DNA sequence: CTGCCAGAAAAAGAATACATTTCAAGAAAT
DNA sequence: ATTTCTTGAAATGTATTCTTTTTCTGGCAG
C-alpha cells in the first residue's frame, strides 16, 4: 500500500528498518542523509523523522536521530505495562478470532518452531512479529492496540538481547503455541492467562540477563 | 516556560487554546494563517500543527486541521484502556506520594469544589488537569504515565461534553477528594479501587449522554 | 430547474536557500 | 602535559518559492 506522499513513504521505510533491527544503537539518522539516500528533499525526510520521534521510536539529539537507549529500569517499566495491557488484548483477540488470522498465526508458529530447532534467532524474530501483528489485528479496541504498538519497538529491542539464550527461544514458541490453541478454541480466559504468564516469563528472562542484578 | 525554537512556542500557544476550549468544532487551523498571526513562516507553524495531529489533539484534513470528532465507540475504547491502566497508576502514586505533590492536589480539590458550587465547568476543567498532572508526576513508571498521557487528550474532550451536567461535576470532585485521601494515607489499595470506580462512573455518565444508546 | 463540467482558488506537499546552534578537534597558553 | 579558547564543520531551525492536489463555485447544457 504505497501512500501518495513522500513523507509517509519514508516513514514506512524507516519504521520497517527500525523494526527489523537493521538500525544500530550507534547509528544516527540525519535528515539530509535520509533524503539523499531515498532521493527526496530534506522536508519529507525531516517530517518522517520528527514523527518517529514524536511516537517514541527515535529520540532527537542535536546530532541526529538515534534509537532510545533504555536502562534496565525503563525496560522493566515496559514489562509492567505489558502485564496490564496484553492479557486483556489477548482475551479480546481470542474472542474475536477469525479463520484467516488463525492461519497466519499457525504459519508463524510453524516457522518459529523450525527456527528454534535451527537455533536461528533472526528468523524467530520475524516470525514473532508476524504472529503478534496477526492477533493484534483482530483486537476490537484500536486505542488498546495503539498503546501496545507504541511500546513494542522497545520490547523487540529487548528480545534481540534475550533471544541469544537457547532456553528463551523455546519459551517464546511455546507461548505462541499455547496462545494459538486458546485463540483456536475462542477461549478468552485461557488466552489472558497464558499471555500474562508469557509476559512474566519474558520479564524473568530479562532480569536474569541484567549483569548487576 | 518560553522555549527557544519557534516550533515549540507555537505548539504551546495552540495547545493552550485547544485546552481552553477557545477552538470550536467548525474552526480550522491552516498553517499560513497560524504563521501570519504569530509572525513566523509556514514551517514552524506546520511543524507544530503536525505534532498536534500526531498526538491526537487535531486531525489533518485536506482543508486545514480540525478538532477530532470521536465516535462514541472510540471513546468507549479509551475507557477500557483507562480501566486497565489508571487504577495501577493511582496505586503506584499513592505509595510514592510526597508532601509537595499532596499540597498541589489539595489546592486543586479546593478550587474544584469552589467551581462545582459556582457551577463553573471551565474552572473545574483546569483544576482537574492540575490534579491529574500532580499525581501522575509521582508515578514511578514513566512508560505507564506516557501511555496514560497519550490518550488523555481525548478524555478531556469527552469531559468537556459530559461536564455540562450538574451531577457529573460533583462526581468528579468527589472522586478527587477520595483519591486525595487515599494518597494522603499512602493507601495503594484504596487508591486503586477508587480510581477504578471513578473511571467506571465516568464511563457510565458518558453512556448516559449517548443519544442512541 | 437541475446536474455536470471546467476553471479558479485555497491549502498542503515538496524543494531549495539561508540562518542558527552545537559539538568537537586543534591550537595556544599556562 | 593539561586545560581552555577558538574556529569550523555538521546538523538542526527557519524562510521562501514552486508544484500538486482538492474543493468550491459559476456557468452551461440538458
């Protein structure tokens, strides 16, 4: 769905890169560079960057836009948010689940399972994103989904760290499989419970990975 | 707090107007007009307007920026978010409450009480905002606070509607008074419960105000 | 009288040019 | 050798101008 105006096209391009993890912590986005690379003038690039900053995906510095560097404490704050929002969202999704979305989720779980066996973190990362986008798409509360999406970039950044451990990979796919089962059964309660457990497991794994804790 | 760059100054000016209700439902903000009025060029005005749009204060149309017209369904979605987040936030605030913030809250409740007696909606509106900003400022979870702040613009828009009823005004101040008491006692449980009740009361009042429901 | 089409005007999108700020590297002085 | 000041490059902020898109209006035809 290519939009008409350059601003949104550049926004889409950049956010894809950020989500894909193609953008490092030491890299900087500068409007002129982005504009030159994508063959437009500064203004659309600037608009896109400022929008990304307003949404929390980037932070503006006096020397380019960079990824927000989160302290462990801030990441734990996000986990608290996840505990509050995602169980409910999963419950709503399970209740409103459709066959088409279910199929997408099944495919993602299959790919994720294969990735775990192969020990391939990046592939599992992509599959997780597909899985998540699938069930979020049927949640009948746009405000709730938007809130979840807003912080989820940061969740992905954390995953890139914690997913280096063998055990974590298995936990992720296991959670997805159970959530899929709950959605297939339209069981909102089971979906809620499993999602809460999933978030807590993620938090536990993260706490383990903090050096000084 | 006069910022350095024009963009933020204009942003502050416009958001004040919006919050004060000085901007009507049929009015439009156009960058050239704003720029001419405030004596700057189009770009800072444009940046400010786009930021306001990104934050949900305005919606961009092909003929200027206007106030968002939320459907009742969308507003109810926000109420669901509030039920999920605000009780927890209130609990955290009560536990972490400080004397200085408590004083601000007390002052806001006093002003609000006077406003209810005088039947002055706008003054209560301002007092509510002060009250809310006060307790939010001590919540030790910035991600949570940010999520709440993001949707709160829409809450305020709803309040401007529902606060026309006499009864609603009293309910708001009553809720604030109880919440203040819970915070003073550092009682997180009471704060959580009262906040949940408060949100539900607001939702109920709103449902009543919907014509076709 | 009504409906449709064309043209004008208004507003946003985009590009370019100009100004200001900030960081950092290097030189000079202590 | 270290610190501080100067200077310049890099990046952001602001302004102006041109282009594109959309809407409103007026006139013409059915």
